[in-house]
C-alpha cells in the first residue's frame, strides 16, 4: 500500500493554496510570518483546522523572561464575527485585536489575543480567578496571578488551559476547560475507582468547580511513564489497568467509532489528498473489524497512554478519566501500545522525524507495552493480541492528524508513517 505523501515539497504551502476560503492560512501556519504580523517572536504550538471554515492556532512567546501563550484565529467571511468579538473584548477590558495581514486584501482578517481573551474559556477563567482559591481549598493568594506566563503548562485554545500554582509550598495543577466536567471527572465516579483499588490522585475542589470546568490536584511523583524507562512502573500500571477494567461500566455509554474513523479520513484527505485512498481502505477495514458500540462492557480509560501514568518511586497513579466509557479491554491496551510506538526514536532510515516501523508482523507497542501486559495478566486481566493490534491500529489512524495539529516540522511524513503502521497492525 502506498502511503507516501504527494504534492509540493512544502505541505503547509500546498494546503494554503488549496483552501481559497481561508486566505490568512499562510500567516497562521508559518512561525516567521505570524511573528512578523504580531511584531514579536512566536512559535505555533497547536492548530485546530476546519477546512474551508476556520483555523485557530495557539502560540507561545517569551515575555518578562517566561513563557506566555496566545492565539490567532481566522475564518471564512470573518468580518462581522471577528469585529464583534473584538468590540466585546474591549468592553470587558480584554486585549483582543483584529489584524489585516494583507494590505492588498483588507477583507482578510486575523483575530489575536492572549489566554485571558480566549472566547470559550473566558467565563470559566474569570470564575477561577475570582473564586478558585476558596473553592479549591487553597490559600487566598495561591490563585493570584494564575494567568502569568510561568504558570501555564499547556494550552489548547477554546478547549482547556492547564496551570501550575504554589499553595503553601506545595505544587498544584489546575485545569480549566470550556465545558463543565464530564462523568469521568465527577467525585462519585473517582471514588468508585479508588474503592476498587485503582491508584488515583486526590482531587481538590467541589461540585461548583466541576460546573465551571475546573479540576485540580496536588502535583505528584517524578514524571510520567512516557518520559521514564521504568519496567517496574509499567508492570504496576498494567496491574492498575486490570483493576479498572474489572469495574462494571455502570452509567457510561460506549464510544462509537464509525464517526471517529469518518472524521479522521476526511481530515487526512484535506491535509494530504494523496493519502485519501489508503485512508479510505483503512477506515473500511477497521470499521468492519471493530464493533461500533457492541462488545464487552468493561470500564475503559478511553485515552490510555504512557503519559497518563504518573510515577513516584515504586508507585503509580492513573490520571485523566474524562474520556472514560464502556468498551473492550483491548482498546486501552492498544491505545497504550500505539502511543508508545509513536514516541519511539527514529531509526533504520525512517522518514523525517517519524518513528521507524516495526518489522512486519510484530505486535503493537514496545518494551513498556510488554511489561504493561505482563502486569495486566498478573492481576487477572485477559485480552487477545489480535484485538490489541486492531485497537492500536485504530489509535494510530485517528492520531495520524496529530503531527499536523502539533505542528511537527515533518507532519506529512509523520502522517504517512501512522497510516503505514496502522495498516500493518490490522489482522
């Protein structure tokens, strides 16, 4: 199967040339041009692209000696919406502004602002600033200056902001989302996991925090499993995952895969038209192989990967259950395996920065996956290797667009690798 990207040597330029409805794409997809437009050096860290409709990017810059984040946004037929948002931002003391990057085409507009001007997050961030310390049980001054540059750990515009604060010398991680917390973040759900032996981090806050999309916990451990070569911790993570899967998925729905496959194939076709046909074939094979909503109803994490396992000495903690749902055990194991493969260093002439493909016929994952599955079996977990491989292919396929979203310099080659490896893993 040919999964090599085709077209121009510059995939960003090719994409901008194809999408005439968004003439500002060349500025928002290029660090140098966006820096020139803003009058300061910035680096794009995340993009959300809706072909023919909009492009929203997060960027990072250095201000006052520390990192600071902002966003830039363009959309088709933008004048009314962007100018209205600019006016509203000014009325509430914000700093959003609308720029015209092309003097020959003044109708081409780009809205820009800081984290505090994020249209979807603004309300919950304001609540956090005003009430967060009290509701989270922090010292009164702990939430002060939360939006200062050094406090931002991660930012996905119009989705979530992850902040770092100090509370009486103790580090606290605070997440603010645009929407209220879902079922997997509710106290009764997490209590049920803990009662069944799943190692978790104690959560701060109350129901009002969750209603405003705010969750928090004390910082813990020395890092996550993605950044540590720790066989014993991978084994312990497998034991913890088996305990999770042993809990009935009471009150949770299955996550249908048909829509996910379709959306991914459509985005691949927009980003790299030369990969549309192989993407269609993988979509069809996975759609017929994996149940859309049927199957065993284990409680699954829903986004399991090495970076969802915190490590502290000989102990581990599982985090981020906001995508928990009813499903099959192999879905979590395959997700972990795919994430590990994606992070393995390039070797053997792999294109660009993409990981090297494992030998044809080899199971999904790497050494951490092997230890994870050992711990999983030891704790009574059961799975089939073809099932794990199929779900790893599912994650690789759906995450094939992440290199573009995360602005990997070699995103076209990385996407091609994802599809090639996904196809190899389909039984």
